[in-house]
């Protein structure tokens, strides 16, 4: 897609956001939303700030992710007002406005002093809603409506329906991450350390640590059994066996989220990875409109049970293994989640615009979305199979422990575990697997 085509999609994206804003303001009898990009947060007892993370409601409108103290005033009718922070500062890099493709869609006013923003806002803010995290700032400015629940519910519910512009940003984010994954795999095969593999990933993505959408998981051997492993050892293990990487990238504020698992040798663990990859692709195909995402998660447990049975890890039938909750030991997290402006994008448990909450299945409390799948939505699909000491110990001590071949478990434990994750757009006639399309097997 050319830049001109992307700009055309962005124009339609702004029209859609204007429409949503207009509707929610009418519903809640408000005049406008005032969206704060956020502000820097000082490290406790220090003179440095934490890395800035922009308000996702702000970057929904425009691809500005590194500028604090900026504001949007939107009412769904007039051209949105952008109050852009551009201080006179010789200590830090000031991100100046240039000839950006999105400029024409905003009425831009420059703010040079963060504490003078009230000069750019209406004097009376009674019917204006502040959207942001800095409640003290909102109170000081005189906002009476601060993050109204009904407004947020409406916006979050609709965030699941991605525009064509958002789909393209997610494709480009995925393409960047795939470059990183390919580089990371090559580094693993070359015997690099976790630290070195992570550096190879960042170099290929042209990201630094603060630009990736979440902290990369770079896990060798047993470390792959730690679901959120973030240590990155700078010493190579004595014997290299396996590698799990869970890492994404960012494009115009949109996140990708991809996981792969590799075996160094052509061994039984490599066979297990191959079968889990087949399961993952089957589940991607099973993602269909009108399906409850939770139902696909339950199906995943049955698929996993068949894998455990095939490899002799359990000595009980697949259906019985699910019924006895044995698979929860080997697959303790959810199948996936919504993806977009945030890695775990909002709205996954909402049944309607009022925010009616739909609980996950009783036996699967860690599922991140229970929503019905619809066209235009974007999900991750990430089944896993892990050998986690604490969970295995609980299973071994339970009445179901007798249904596990523990010698098989012991043989696979040094490899840690497997997770395979793709980013998928749901269309009317098919699912678009952005990860595979970008060239990652």
C-alpha cells in the first residue's frame, strides 16, 4: 500500500472517530471530549522521568506517541483542535511539527508552557469531559466530568471494530516485528545469549527498549516455562536446547504481538513444536464471526489434550483429560486477546456499549476476551504447552496425577515450553493472518 493510499484510509478513520464522538456526546449530553496525551512521571527521589507512554485515546486520533502535555478537543462536528506541546527547551529533544500527513485534519495551536493550557481551553468546562490519567490536572483545570464511565464504555466497546487505516497500521507493525523475529532466530541458532538475541531483535526492528509495545520475552531452555520471563541472561547456558521469543513492534501507535518457539536440534521437542504449530493454525482458521471467543479457547484445550495424548504425556483420553482439568496445568493462560492501540486492547469482556461485563468461563479465569467475534476485529491466537514446576507439582499431588506419564514430563522439562502466536484480522470471507503473510513460518 502506498503512502497516498494510507493517507486516504486515515481520512476515513478520522471520519469514523468523529462519528463515534458525536454519538457518545449526544448520548451523554456533553459538549466535547478533551483528551490529554499525558505528562512525564518523575522517578521517586530522582531528577529523571520514566519513559513516556501516551494515552491510547490520544493516539487513536493521530500518530503522536512521544509528546506529553498535548491535548485534543473533539466534538464530532468541528475540525478537532490539537493543542500541541512544543516548549523552548535546551535540555531535551523537542519534537517539532513538520509536514506530516495528518496535519490537515486538525486545528493546531502551539503550547509552549504546559501549565498554560487553560488559555487554549473553554473558560467553562462543565459539559466537557476530561479523558486521561492525570486526575489532579483535570481537577485543577475545573473539569467536573472526568473519565465518565459511560463515555469510556462506549469508546472501548467500539475500539474492537478496527478501521481500514488501523488494519494497515497493524500490518506494518507486524511486518516490523517479523524482521525482528527472523533476526532473533538466527541469533539463537548462532548460540547467542538472551541478551544478545534481544539486541538482534531490536536492531532489526529499528526500535529501542522504550519503543517496543511490551517488554520482550527472550527465553532459552527452562526459562521458556516462565510465562513473562524478562531477565535476559548475558551468559550462554552450558547446553542450548530451546528458544521462546514473545516480542512485538509499533507502527503509528499500533502494536503487534508475536511468539515463536524453536528447538536447536531435530528431536522430540521439535516434533512437539511442529504439532503445536499445526494446532495453532487450525485455531486461527476456527476464528469466525458470531463465534464466542471463549468457545474457541475451550476447543484449544481439547486440541492440546490430543497433543498430550499423542506424545504419551498423559495416559488418559483427550476428552477425559479436559474434564479432569489436566490441560490447565500445561496451558494456564488464555488463547489470545484483542490487539490494537494496546497489546491487550480494551473491550474484550463487553457485551454492549454500556459495558455489560461477560465473565470468562469458570474453569478458564485467565481468558482475556469473552466477546463474540465480529468482522473487522483483530485478535492474537496463542496456544501454549508448558512444563511449569509449580503447576506440575500441584497436578502430581492431585488425584489426576496418576494420569500423567511423569517420565515424559521430565524429558520435556529442560525445554521449558511452547507458545506460538499470530496476529489475525477477521474478514467476512476469511481470516487474514498478518504474521504468516509477513513471512514468519
